[in-house]
C-alpha cells in the first residue's frame, strides 16, 4: 500500500490552521497540528515526535483523513468502559436521595441488596460521586453543660427550657 501524501486544498488550509490553535477540544487541536505538519512535508515519525504521539496514532489520523476528510478527524468516538451499575443509575440515585447512607460500607450493602451487583468501596464511592452525590460529614453539635442548681440532683436528666 502506498503512502498517502497529505495535501490540503485551498479551502481546508485555513480551517486546519484555525482549528489547530483554537478548537475547544484538545484532541482535535492535536489532530489538526499533526495534519498541518504532514501537509508541510514533515515525516510521520517527526510529526509524531512533535505532537507527543506514537507513529501508529499518526497513521490512524491519516487513515481517518483519507476515509472521512476533516470531519473524519474531528470525530472522537472513543468510549471508556461502562459500569454495570449504570443500568441502575436512576434507582440508586432515588434510593440515596430518599435516605442517604451513613458510610460507604452501608452504601455498598444497599447497592448490592437492590441491584445484586457487588462492588468494592472505592468503586461505589466513585460511582456515587459521578451521580452527583457527595459525602458530608455529620457530627453531633456540641452542647454547653448546664449549671446545676442547688435544688436539683445530678442524676436527674435535664433539658433546655425557656426562661
């Protein structure tokens, strides 16, 4: 298979120049930089080194440009792994909004009871954080001690009363 020499058209040059500096996605900026370097006649190995990528990645960019043009390069179709808990996202959110968990261990148990999926505390903590829930430490409010009056015994329970 012959090497595809990158030659940008008159219409593509200003687009690539603008997007390699100011596109909102860093991936597209890096891709357009590689495309511009290849258009200027730099080897793929050198373009990969300048952009901080591997040569195989540059090859994938060239193949995407060959198959889909600039629109093919702009698409970022990489997806990460999806948690099994994602299918139960709404159920878990409702459960913990209705009654928050006191600890992450309790959250693990309740998720396992509701969904049948067992996850480690770190995974549950990250999943709950991704749902928008956050851990809030709740402590007892300190109450100042009451003064004992001479006619009350120390063993009798006391409460705050208005004066």
